[in-house]
C-alpha cells in the first residue's frame, strides 16, 4: 500500500506537511483565543465580586465600629477605639494573606496552550515517545 506522499513525490509530501502545520497552528490559535476569553471573563468576575465585597464589608465595618464606640463612649472610649482598630488590623492582615495565597496558587494564563506547544515541539524534535 502506498501513502499519498509516496505516490505523489516530494512535492506532495511537502504540501501535506504544510497543510498539517497550518491545521496545527490554526488549532493552537483557537485554543489561545478560547483561553484568552476565559481569562478575561474570570478577571472581570473577580473584579466585580471584589468591588461588591469590598464596598459592603467596608460599610459593615464602619457601622460596627461606630456602634462599638457609641456603646462604650461613656465608660471605655479608649478601649473601644483600640479594640476596633485592632479588629481592623487583623481583618486587613487576613485579607492581604488570603489575596497573596490566591495569587500565588492561580494557574498561569495560557497554561494549556503552552503545554500543547511543548508537546508539539517534542513531536517535531522526534521525542514523542511513541515512535
């Protein structure tokens, strides 16, 4: 049995290779586009949720702080202000640590695309392991 490359000569093989490369590049470009769309949607969602959470958390913290200071104004005003300040500092430190953790553990953008490019490179270099 003859393959198309054997029956058509070197020109046919070159055309087949070129067609395969173009198809491969098209698939990789589509993968990049999909990942870019997903990353943009994820960042927008994160930003929106962060803003909403921040606004409502700030409003709540301010109202709680005012309430604590008003309740203890006559007897423990300095202690109440110190307690509210300490609570704010603890929440801020927790938020910074959590933000850092989320940032450090997020997958890099285009990880799947880069992995596919690495596989393609290994195949073209003859290290695919199957042959």
